[in-house]
């Protein structure tokens, strides 16, 4: 037990012959059963380990004949059931669902939601670029190492944390460490800010999807309504050069005579002066992008309508709670893999795909000696699995109590990394084809973020047969990737609202509607002509170093204040006993390696700070100040709520004693629900509970010091 922490008496305390038998050392994934009625004669089954009862007796004395009296039959039946189905929530009594909180309909509902949350747009448009810019195949080594150091330990910790207490981030920290209960609201603030601009990106994808339903994609040619002088359409160029001596230059086809008179041959072959139609279509036709963040401009109504559609679909998916989300995510989580597989097989058959994939995988080991490579790998893992955003705690809080969250963390963690690597093959196979088409080096056509999704790939599909089909598939994939993550982001916000104000659980639909309307109105500013600059600002600052700091605090709370041993016992209560090496692994990471890695990331981010730029334009100082304010919002929440909680503590206590009280788990901490209970008919007023089937006239989870 940690010196500074307290833990609830979660394991059975049974009175026998006037003595307390404490089973606090028992954490086996076996039947921890002990009924006073009808079990005394089997009390010597495991005297050396302090274990007794029919279950233990039958386990170690299978050949023995048990008596068949009424009491024995009841005890044997219950114990046998526990031995056969130790992970069943329904051993005795009815599972308790406090406050109508709800739960997943099945284990795969949760798994699909978790997969949809962790596998998002970043796997498709961010990882391939990072891999290219940080040593190609060599980048996979720090990437996988950071999964082990950061991603998996934090992901498993949060999944177990939320599942055990069945609470979202806004309420759970108040029970385990009241002094830092503001960290849950800090996580919620980060999630809300990310959801605002994330939904706008989904709106862009919807707009592109609608514009793809045509015989010829609108960005295949340079249309006068939006094309700039640099716009270069390969289709127009091919049609022009098919005429002897003609040259295509600045959206115009010049015949042989005009070429000689104007001497434009060399100018026409200057590739640095070209931009694909997809770039002008995105920046001018879609965004009508302004000259900077200080020129916000008007709202682009097409984007605003698509944003409204995205929020409407989010409302429909979330309005009925996690049960409705659990059905939708089967499509949003799995369909992107179907599209990626189709694009992969199409991509590797394209001319130049081999060179693109070779560029993607060729290792440059010299990059491993640069600190930025390791930081980029850690940041990508951190943002891919999203610990300290509150989403993992929220999703797992709706789990069955005995769900194997350890296995879920392994599946999703490995699945996320595999998806990123697979997406790299898809993207670079297609980019290699584009590089050959443009007669350019691969490194000059690779881009990240919106540039890859809304410029590079749309340009590639114009060069494929039946280009509208490939465009539709790609943008449907982007929408499903985005919506899967968006559902979890919004569910985190709504869970925070409902855990803070439990009476609102009865008005779930109205809460969802309010959050969606607020999100839509907040996102309108990003739909303006200067919206891209705002989006880049939010993407850079909203979920930056403050998330690392919250993850560090979370590790300190669970591994040091509450105690890693106590937390592991809680986990074993849900998923069963694990060996000593399993214990040591997670204690080492939660207490030392993971926080140390996060501290390195935190300080390196501060050291390498520089003013923001986008499209070669530096942001004004006031914009950077707004960005820093967004980054500080979670920290302000944590500090202000800590001060508030400290002031509210009774004044007669000293400063040190107040700290001690506020850093201890409250009596409410424990497995909050799904603990079957039934009244013992022969012992009026006493309760039988599971795990442990403890008979007590007191609160079975009363804190013991």
C-alpha cells in the first residue's frame, strides 16, 4: 500500500470464530468465494494462504465427496458456478447500474469504438510524412519503441482506470485524488477544442465527396473561376501537346507559331512554376483562403452546410447513448480497412509505385541520432492512441466490470501501429506513381496533413481510370475515419457533463443536442476564408504539451499517490491474477520510464519552440498568444480547481493535513457498479456481494486504514 494513499476494502473480510480473515493478498483469477452459511466445515481447504470455502475445497480436493445438506448444496452450487465462470457478472443477484449510466451492448461494440477512436486521420495523412522525413524505414524503430514506452502503458492504464470505477474523467479523479480532480476537466477541455476543428475537416471531406459525383472531377482541369496562373492540368497539357508543336502554358494552349513568336518553350518546362489543379481547387474554390489569420473574411457557406451535416450525423449516432454508438462504429471502424485494401492493390499496380514504396522503406539510420526523430515518433504514438485526452477513460467506463481491457489495449495498440504502416504503403505507392507522372523526385510531391488528403491524393485520382470512383472511395474512407474518432471525442464531453450533473442523464438527447449545436457554432469561425489559419493554430496548440503534462500527473496519481501495487490489485480484480513479471513490467513503466519519457518530450517541445508559420506566412504575435492561451486552458483548470478544493477543506486542518486528506482516495473509490448483491435471508440486513461474496452488515467497500 502506498504511504500516501488509501484503498477501499475491495477484497473479502470474513469473521470466523471471532477473528478477521483478511483476503487482501488474494488476487487470483479464481473463485474468491466465502459464504458463512454452509462453509465452515470446508474452512481448512487452504489454511496456509488464508483461503477457505467450498470453491477452494473442491479445487484442491476434487476426489472428495461433499455433503448434500441444504446449506451445503447452496454453497456448492454458488462456488461451483464461480469456479466455472469466474468472470461472470451474474453469479448472484442482479448487476447494479447506478444512475442509468448505460453500458456497451457487447464487448465488440467497445472494441470497435476504441479502434475507431484511435485509428483516425493521422494514420493516413501524418504517419507517412513523418516516416519519410525521419529516416524512412529507420523511423519504424523509434516508432515501435515509443509504443512500448508510452502508448501501450498509458492506454492500458486509462482503460483499466475507467473500467474499474465506471466513471468519466470529470468525476473519476475526484474520487481517487481530490486534490487533482481538475485534471479530468482539463482532458475534457482538450477534447472539446480538438472536436471543433476535427469536425470541420470532416466537413471538407463531405464537400469533396459531393463534388465527386460527376463524370469528370472538377479539379481535373484548370477552370477559370478558380485557377491561378500556375495551375497546370496534365489532361489539358496532353491534349495540347498532341497537336504538333503546340505547348501548354498558363492554362493556354499555344500553337507552334505562337511558341516561336513568344519564346515560351523554356518557360513552359519550368516545373517549379506549376501547381496542380487540385491545389487551386482546394485553396481557392473550397477555402477561398485569405492572406493571413488577421483576414478572417466571410463564412464559406458550402463548408458550413457540410459542417452542419457532420454535426447532425454525430447527434444521430450519440443521441441514444453508447448502445447506438456501438452499432454505428462497426461501419466507421471497419470500412476504412476495406478502402485501404482496395487502394493498396490498385496502387501497387501503378507505374512508379515500386519507387515510391522503396523511398518509404529505405532506412536512413543517421536520422536516429537526431533528437527530433524520437520526439516525432513519440508524438505520433501519443496522438494516435490519445491517452490523457479523456476518451480512453470514457469509452472503458461503459464496459462490463470483468472485461479484459489488457487484451483490448494490446489489440488496438498493435492494430493502430499496423494500420499506420499499411497506410504508408498505400500512400507512397500512389505518390510514387504521381512522381513519375510529373517527372519529379518523390520527396517533392510528398506532403502532410490537409495537403496530402485534399491536394496530393485528389490530384492522383485524376490520373486513374474511372477517377470519380476512386475519389468517392477515398473521401468516404476519410469521413469514416474522422467520424469514428469524432464520436469518441463528443462522448467524452457528454460523459463529463452527465457525470458532473447526474440528473442530466435522464435528458441524454437534450445534452447531445446542446453539445452539437455549441460545436457547430464554434466551428463556424473555422469555415471562414481565414479558417485554415485558425485550424492550424488549434491543431498546434490545443493538444500540445499540456497533454504531456496531464499524462505525467496521471502517472503520479495512480503509480505514486494511490500506489502502483494497489492499482494492479484493482486491475486483477477485473481481469484475474497475473504473474510477478507482469507486475514488475507495469510498475517500472508507470512509475519511472513513461513519466521520464514524457518529461523529455515536454522540455524538448519548449526548447524547440518557434513562432507558427503556414504557407510561408508567419503568424502575428497576438495569434501565437491565443495559441498559448489554448494550451494553458487545461493547466488553468487543474490549478484553479485544486485551489478551490483546498479552500473548501475544513479550516481547522493544517496545511499538511489538508494535503494528506486531498491526496487520499475517498471512501467512494472502488468498483462503482456491476457488483452483484443479494440479501441473505438467514441474516437479516446483511448483504452478499461479488467479488468476494462478503457477508457484512456494513458497507462492503468501506475504507479500511
